[in-house]
């Protein structure tokens, strides 16, 4: 076989391999890309939080604002962490509503939370559960919902009042 024909055949096969591989890669990742563009899936907790804050009525609250609300008892603090984490330490007077249990507990929310009261959700730092919980509470009809980003670590670092069951 002539070297030119061999070379042409190799190039042709390489192009087909590249095209087929690209098509497979595109197909496999298409749903992920679509979810990211819709804001339904984010690559990191920070991106998920940004997506929630930019695409909903949930607003962040600063630590000084949260402390003023705590001091005046004008807000209910809701810890979105697990029951175990909550038991190890939480903002004094807060209630525990783990994000993963929201669907099971949402029917009981009206009894736990006054509809017109400000709700401040928080979690254990670099997580998105507090923002997701705040968004779910808004969707459930609570209108005064805010999120304290990096809530628990900031609160502890500031040496504000905490409680623990252990």
C-alpha cells in the first residue's frame, strides 16, 4: 500500500475517533450544562448560594443585622444543620429544621413559625443548606426570610450567645 494512502487512512480514522468522542462527551454532559445554566445545579456550595440569592426573594443578612434581630427578639433563627450538629451547639433560642427533613416537616411549620415573623436561616459555614431552606420557606408562604451566610462559624467567632445539649 502506498504511504500516502496509509497516512490518509490514519488521519481519517483519527478524525472519526475525535468526532465520536466529542459527541459522546457532549451528550453525557448536556443535562449537567443545562441544569447549571438554569441555576438548578451548581458546581460548589458558593455557586448554589449565589444562584439562590440571584434567582429568588431570599436576601442575605449581615452578622450585625442578625445580632440586632437576636437582641430585639424580632427574628426566629432556624438552624438547617443535622440534629447531631444542632445538639453539639446552636444559636441560643434557635430551632432545628434540617434541610434534608424539610419535606417531612413542612406541614408542621405553621405551628412552629408565626407567618409574619422574620426568619433567619443559618448552617455550618461553607454550605448551601441554609439558602436552600430559606428558598423553600419562601416558597411555602413565609415572606420575611433571610439567610445568614457562614452563620454558625461567624456567630461562634463573634462569641455571641450559644446553647448545646451535650
